[in-house]
C-alpha cells in the first residue's frame, strides 16, 4: 500500500452539502496535517494533529472540521462551503519529532470543487 | 510579502537541457527542503539541506544551500520528460518559531 492515501480524489459539492475527506497513513507516523493548495498561493497549513491531539488550527473557518480518531486516520468534514474553498486538499504525515518542520509525506490530494 | 521567492515561476525546456531553479529569501533558515509535485499528485520530498554551503546530489539533481542559509538552488543536468512537475521549496525559519514556510514553486515542463 502507498504511504499516505486520500479519498475521494475528486469531489464536487454544492454549498449546502455535507461531505468528508479521508486520509490514511501506513508509515507509522504520529503527526498528521491538512494543507490547502490553491493557484498562485503557497501551501496553506490548516490543521496539525500530534499523537491524535490537535496542536494547531490556523484560523480556519468553522465550516472545516477535522477529526483524528487514531494516529493512522485523519478526516476533514466539510459543510456549507463557499466557492472560494475550491482547491486541492492535501493530507500529510511526519514523525512527531519533526512536527511542523518538514520531511512531510503527502497523499495524492483531494480535488474539491464547490458549486 | 512572500517569504520564500522561487524563480523562475515557469520554465519550459527540451529534453537533454540543463536548468537551475532558485529559492531565495532575506530570512535565515535552519533547514530547507525541496519537493516535486507531479500533475494530479501530492508533493514528494526530494532532499533536506541543513548546513550553510551544503551540496547534495540525487542522480541528475544537485541541491545547494547558500552559505548564509538564506537561499537554495536546484540544478538538473540533462533533463528528462519525467522531471516535469512543480518544484517547491519549503524552509524552517531559524529561531523559536517552528513553522514551515512554503514558496510558490517553479513549474517545469520538459518537452520530448
């Protein structure tokens, strides 16, 4: 199995829908991240989980709700999104010792389109 | 203000050519990483540099960290179509604030 897998790869949703993005890592890491990648912007860190506890929330709107049930799984729950939320959402993992300082292993991303 | 400036923003070359892309800043970084992101995929870590003046080689790719740890370059020799992708640099600013700062990337197209 690949190191970090994300599902779905593509998602189209209306502004009133509720959906979830899923991420699973098979690397034995204990830190997981959600990033947002938009055109003409650097990667934006959204949330960081270390040992299943949220350690960082970078002023992300409440319409994005993360969940980390264990060190291998990470979810991003989406509700009442806006068209400007359309982007590639990337999940990543790392060793806790390298928390937030790189050597990240990314999934393939979930391409989200909000209509 | 973009903390990490990458140049050029876009680059289109023929297979077999050499190229260099740059990652520059006015800030000092304790470490810097390069990632490659292929279309439709997530970024993949290529290398981490931590020492000023450090040079690392990965097959046809040569990475250099500036002496002052404010800049880095990536040189590709005899580019291949498989080198096509978005090259991202990311650095950890020196000091107590452990944050990973990302550049906008250089989009490289290697044509057959």
